[in-house]
C-alpha cells in the first residue's frame, strides 16, 4: 500500500454480498505491513469530520478505511431528531454488520496491512455498530466506541440485539469513551457494560468525561464539541489501538476470545 497520511484519502470499492460498497482509505505510507482500522461514521455518514479523523489515525500509524454505510442508497438528509430516529429504526443492522466485515476483509487483503491486527472504531451510531461487530466478528483485534449507544429499544425485523444485550459475546479488547452528560447513554448503561466486561474478565477500558455530552468529538457542532476532551479521547484511542493491535503480532492463535481472557486483563475505568 502506498499513500500519504496527510492527504485526503482515496476512494475504494469492494464487495459486500451482492453489493459494491465504498469507503475512503487513508494509508500510513509505511514500508512494512502494519495495523489497520475500519472507521464507522455517525448516522449522517461519511463527512469532512470523519475524513479528518481517518487522516489523523493514519498519521498515527494506523491504515484507516472510513466506511460508507450508505453506498447503496446515498447519505440521508436528516434535519430533525425524529428523522434520525426513523432512519435508524429502518436501517438493517445485519446489512451494516456485513459491510463492516467486508471492509475488514478488504483491508486484510492488502499487502500493507497485517491481517491479524485490524480493529474497528465508531462514533455515535457507528460506535453502536462497532460494539455489535465486536460481539459477532472473530477476526477483530480491538474495538473503540466513541459515545456508542448501548441500547436501542427497537424490536423490528431490521434490528439486532443492542450492544448491552450481547456484551457477553464480545471477542476482543474494547475501549469505551463516553460523556457524563450524554442524554442518549445513561450512566446506568455504562455501568452495566462495565459490570458485564468485568464479570467476563474481558480486556477493556471505559473513560467517562465530566462536562461532555454526546458528539463531543464533532467540531462542526459548537454546542457539543469539547476540544480538550476530544484531544484526550483521541490520544486514548490511539494508545489503546496501538497497544492492542501490536499485541496481536505476538499471538499465534486464531482465537481472539482467548486473547481477551489471558492473565491480568486490563479492566480499568477512568473518570477524567
């Protein structure tokens, strides 16, 4: 793989079932094969914000594929909270998770990527899907969820069980980054996630930021953006991914679940 992490990324396409799915790939320019990420944006899809974040991860040494969840129908124009809720209710979870898995396979096929060192990171709805993927994919080496919703309360045929309901199935190290004042993610849900991961002896970290609500990474939303917290969260994410994706280089077994159940798993909760 060749590329410049400081550039705008390059458009790529790959198969997911019978569909052609798109994304934007940010490459590190490294000469040796290295770790990689699938980045799942929020409900609005690929935007300048996630291109910038993808470039930042690549600059930190992580090839990053920003996944276009709406390759088939095009990104929605959501102008109200009710429109967002209706869109999410109709979005087929199984299709999204199949696209995440296809994106993982696409990265693994590149000579510049270590196939055993691929993680997933998501924001808001994308964070929810990142946690759902961690419960279903056996080939992920790490997962980071920025304010990913832990419950959805939907029972339609389009929706799969929420992350909190499948947390026992998580197969890789997880980092959760939440705002203490997030109205979409109650503290009781974060506590429940932590309790499950602790009881299952998973490798994880949960950071809860006082003074932050939902979407604290989004500098296009001044009322939500928390610049210093965003910088801290990004550093935590990069450090976590580097540590856990590098760890896979020393692992010779394909069983990711076993890797999270080794001696001395990190089960740290930080209140910053």
